[in-house]
C-alpha cells in the first residue's frame, strides 16, 4: 500500500501535460512541473530531504500559458527540455473601450503558439538545469500543440555491412490541433532542432488523422541478431488516443535495404465517442531477466517474471476513456486491436484523466494505476491464477488528479508515485512496514533456493 510522503503546494494549477521527469544514471532523479501561469518548479530529494525551487526558463513572455512540457535524454547527464506555450494578444493600456469595441488591430490579432527547446551546447559531466534553462531555441508553430512526447528514432548503421548495428537518435513527437503529428529532430552540427519529414522517420503517421491525438506512446522492439544473418530485427509500435474517442495502433518494421520503417499493420478502435486521454503500451512482467534463481523464486510463488518457455513477454495496450470502460488489448504485436479485456469497475469512474504503469508493490508484475478528475486513484493488480487484471485498491485524494509518474525520486531505492493534483504535487511511497516484511520473505526464499 502506498502512503503520503510529502506534499508541495502550487498557487496555480497545471494540466495533464504539465509534468515530466529527469532520470539520471546515478539515480538522482528530478521532477519538473509547469503551471498555467508559466512557473516551472524542480522537485528532488537531497539526502532524503525534499527540495523544490522555481527555475527561470528564458523566452517565455509575460501573459503566456504553458501547454505541455517534456524532456528528451541525449546522454547520461544530457537532457533537452521542451516547452510549448501560447501567447494571446493583450489590449494596449492606452486603448479605450470604444476603440476595442470598434475592432482595432488588437481584435484582429490571433493567439500564437511556440515550441521552446532548451539544451546545453556541450556535454558536461554534470547537469546544470539553471544553465540549460538559459539556452533556448524558439520555434513558432502553425498549429495548437498538445502532447509533447520523446522517443528514439532507430536505424541501421549501414545497409551494406554483414553485421549492422542499431543506431538510436532522440526525437520529439508533438500532436497538433491540425490533426497531424509533427516530429522534431536535432541537427547536431548546427546545434538546433528542426521539423523532420514524417515520411522519412514516421511514414505510418503521414496521413492526416480525423481527430486530434491527445496522447502518444511508442515502443521500439529490438530483437537480438539471428544466427543466420547476424543482424538484429527492429520493429515499432505507435499507439494514439484521440479526442473523438478512437484509438489507432501502427506496427512497423525497419527495412534492411532502405533503412526505413515499413508498415506491417494498422489497427483501429472506434467504439467510443468520448475522449481518450491516455494510452499505454506495457508488459505484464516488470523485468525480463532470466536466471536460475528467478526460476526457483518463481516456483516458490515469488517474482516469476518470464514465460515458462523463457521467451520475453508480449506487449499489451491500455486505453483509458474519460467516461467509458478502460480496456486492455492483449499481445498487440501479433493480434492488433482484436483481443480485448475490460478493466472491472472502470465504467463507473468519474472522468478518468490519465494512467501510469509500474510494479508498485514489487511483486514482479506491473500494476495499472488510473486517476480521475473526481479525486480517485485506482489500482489494478495482475492475478496470476486467472491471467487478468483485477481491482486492488481505490484511494480518494483531496483534489482532482491531472498527471502521474513513477520513479525513485527520494533516492532510497524504492520507486515513488508522484501525483500532480489541481492544488500541488503529492509524493507517495510504499509503506516501510510492508517493505520490511517483503524483504524478509524474499531473503528467506533466496536462502531456500540456494540451499
């Protein structure tokens, strides 16, 4: 069971795109939260003591409103921070009511939208957030920005080599009010980001959608080199949740000859008419590392995290509807959107806003966490006997929930649940008593397995 650890109040609320995380290789993780009035706060722990400070990001003018914030990891201590914002025209102080009603140049001005990208020009042994916040590239957008998502663009190092290595480039995906997806790739020699051609990096997303994509999730699947060819196989899944209630799933494979992704299958779900605020690709098991010890522990009913034949697990898709039942589509890599399961009790939830997935109780299986505007935090746990997710817990918080993420923020080795509320940020963690009891059982099982 997770319990409240710390709370950080906010004077102005945020939105579902208002929180992002910085995950460092040394586990000194941080959270960035942006409020609608353009204040950005960094939250972290120093020797288990909570710290919060406001970070001054340049080139965000007074009167602007932040829409979304995201981070893109270029290296161990090298992050790029992206912020989208809008700027509405304000009437001049000297304008009279008669001039405003008559329709002067102010009334003819429109809201403008921008994508600010903050990055360090050189790689440093340590990450200086205040320094990065001063270096900005501003892109004016021709559309209203929504979800800002970072992923990796995979390619082969050479199409002629007998053994081709997989090259990874960080890339932004940004959904727009023009019903299109937009990609932004860094030009390292010129130290700038530019909009990339979708047909070159995401050809499956070239066609204009029928609605606005409110959420994006991407899974890159790299399979080990085969004995016959010595080459790795690269596939990609892209899930999109739309404002009109539809969901799309694209399955593509990287072509060795052209070094481009070819579409294998496009699946869609169109049974809902209300918005899909979140979609998540996930595996049931939280780890995929095989070992004799893990198999012995699995036989003891503890942390059995791979299939019995040793294969890695299938990918599933969680789709969250604001007013309808939330669904799981199983093994979407092979089945597309055909094998559907309904999360029990989800049809009664009041306006679901987001979802996150992680192993919160450290049992080897990922839990599904849903949150609502009605202040509820719902946890679904995987039942090994039935092979389905069941309702485990419902907590009622004090304020509506906008966003959630899970990472070890406190630095004690245990993952924390960070909840962005309408009033502030709530840090929650598994009970220390429950952790001690779990450790005792695990140590006993390990000693038993080794003897």
